[in-house]
């Protein structure tokens, strides 16, 4: 057949070449039929048995987790187990069978569709993509109900090991573990975005992947030759011999480069002209700290605390307690062995599953979220602040407030921090009284009124993902507008450069913790803007360090004037590309 190319979302770097193995989804268009009154309880039991079987499967996978597995894998399996135990999955479909007499498959799919529709209303990209977890759990149960579980091929021979490219509509973290044992080379999915579990696990395992491919699983056939260019998010199916050879050469070169990178772990990140750069890690859970240290991180630049609030069910488990949060923060700061840990306060909103109140915001993207939500829920916010402060007695912690845009929000947040300190003093609890408090710069209004921030805050962290999204008025998780997401848009360049310059001039430390920090194509651009602190996923750290070691700020400086003056996107892109070759 003729060669063709598919374009999706790049989520994990590298090149994979191999034969396609199609992973058939459990058909969500299951048979719909009504069962008689006498058959209702038998149908209920059939669904209960299927759910119990999946529970056992997940427990087995958890028990057999390799010791070197990334922490995310175990956490995601826990999330799936929690979803499976949630009454919304474990009980509501049973009620549907009893009240409507639906067969088990129909009842389960009806409830999954209902939950999926609710998640579609969530603005936050990470949380919205949790819809896929509910669907993946549902698919596991459906496969048991219908007996359609598809075993993976054995790849015991050296010839096939690492050459299997998994192609699927979507892949669950539990399934990915099974693929890991069979040394698969990469994967392609129709669904997914930058923040889907599939993407996060791909980056953790350092496996080439391309997601958001729409209909790849329908177009690619079993055993087709497939090339994944993880850097570009491109998949080439049945490539011509000369194209295949080019990618084999690139793949070999990347493997050689990766071996060289591993030798840089203990090398200080210093430019050729002698400028020291701080490289930090972004983490989601305390268990992510050892891999961060292993990669040579000098600290944690972003601990996304919302992961502690995920996957909770029932009124009693709606929020983690202050003590539970404290334990997680204490574990992280202890694990980092004296290196600073920056903890971001809860970055989700009232349109999210955490909230018990119904909201009908017309546009949740511009609604009550992040710090707006925390200030509207002061007891919840104070509990988190007390937990973070208590953990600061065990090592250096910095407190980061997301989505600030107004002076009064800053003042209210700082007042809440002081209130939390007073409560701990009254309770006789230890904490660092001089804890640093910083602001996320991720709304254009914040970047454009930076003097308000540098006057009040101890440090700044630029969240480029949201800053780009809000500046360009696009949802980066929406496939229809994802192509408009451009870190090199002149408006984005201006906001970044002016924020870094203003902060530096004021003597306030500034870092970048969004995806741009881990993109080696943009390292010299950020260095030229004056950035001296980068925070990224640990797997990206060594590649960025190598770029820094090969950079000379004296050579970069003349090119920056041209980049910062131009408004033509093509000219900016060309100048940034030229930066990489000096």
C-alpha cells in the first residue's frame, strides 16, 4: 500500500520504528436489550463479577510493578482502582439495571457516557482529560463482560523485541505496564493530549509517542511498518525505503546522544561564558523526587499539589486532610535532601469535581478557578497553607500561588498565609517563618502589570502553558485549535522577555516552569532573554543541560535584539533556528 503521514500531538521525544500492533477497543456500541424482571438480579451479579475481576487485574498489575517503574504508573493504577470503587461506577449502573431493566453492558455504557459529558464541561486541561480514565476503566469492565480482551503478542525473540508499535484508540496506564514488559517501541493513539495519563507515562518511561491522531487506529493496519517521530508528533505509515533508512540513522544517532547525556548528570549547568544556570524538576507526587535527583535536579521548581486531591470519592473523602497533605509535602522535602521544593497551591476550580456546589459558568476558563477558587473557599485554602507551612520545618519550601492577576488577590493571599502562620503559632506547631511566597505569571494581565508583583512577592514563576493559551485565546487541548498554540508568537515573546527583564531588574528571582523550559529548541532563546532558572520534567533535564553547556551568552546577545524587535512570526522562527546553530 502507499505510504501516508499522520499528524498529532507530540508528547514524548525520540524515534520508534516497528510493526503496528492494533489494540482493539471494547466496542462502546454494545448490544442494547431489556432483561426480564426475573433476570434483573442475575444481570446485576454479572456486572458485579466483572467489576471484581477488573479489581483483581489492577491489584495483580500493582503487585507486579517492577521496582524501577516510574512513580506515576502506580499512582495512575490507584486512580483507576478508585474510579472502579466509586459509587458512580460500582453502584449507579446496578441501579440502572434494576430500574430500567437494561442489560449490564448497556447500563455501564449509559453511565460512562453521562460521566464523560460532565467531564467535557471542565475547563482545566489536565482534569478534563481524566474523562479518558473513566472510559478506560469502563472499557476494562466491558472487555470482561463481553469476553473480548485482546492478548498482546509475545515478543521474546531479540528480533521482535522493541519493534512493536502499539496503535489504539486510547491506552490505559495499566495496559502500558504490560507493554513495557514486552519491550514495545512506541505507541500511537487517536485520543489524548499533552496532559493525558498516556502522555505523562510516555514521558516517564521515555518512550516515543504521538497522541491525538483522530483516526489512526482505523487507518493503520495490523503489521504495517510504522515510524513515530515523537519530536514532531508525526507518524509515517509504510514509509519508502529511503525514508525508513533516514529515520533508522536518526534513531541510531539519538541513542548515541542519549548515552552521552547520561554522563552529564553530575556536571554543573554552566554556559561556555561561565554563567551558572539552575535546573529544577516539575513533579506531581513525592515519589517523583528520586528520579528528579537521579537526573541531577537542583530542586523542585513545581510540585503540582492538585494530584493529592485527585480520584477521591464520597463526602468523607472529598478533600485530603491537612495531616495527609502535610505528610506528602514532608515526604517530598525530605526526599530532596536539602534542595528547595516549590509547592504550588491548588490549581483547579469551582467547575471541577472537587466542588459540591452546582455551577453554571458560561465559560469556566474565565471563571472561579485556581487562586480565585481558593480565596472563595478559605477553610480549604487555610488547611493547605498550614500543611505546606508545617512541612517547611523539615526543609526548604517555597510557596507558589497560581493564576494571580490583581493586586487585591496578591494581598488577600499573603494575608491568608499570615493567618495560617498565626494559627500554627497558637497550636504550637513549627514552621519556617521566613518561607518565600511567589506568584505564577500565567495571565497576560499579570505579565503586563509586573511592578505590582515584584513589589509584593519573593519570586516569580512563569507558567508558559497557560500564558500562551490565554494570550492567544485558544484551548491547547482542543484538537481543532491546537495548531494555533505557538510559543513563538510575537505577543508571547514580548510578554516573556518583558517579564524576565522586569523581574531581573527588580532583583526578584524568576523561573519558567511550563513546557517551554524543557524544549531544547527554545533553551538559547530563554537564556538570551535573561532566564537563569528552568523547571521541567526530569526526563528533559539532561538534554537542556547539554544545550546550556554548549551555549555562549555573548554570542546569543546580538541575535536577541533582532528577535525582540520583529513582529513577523516566520522571521522569529528563522532567527530562533539560527540561534541553535551558533
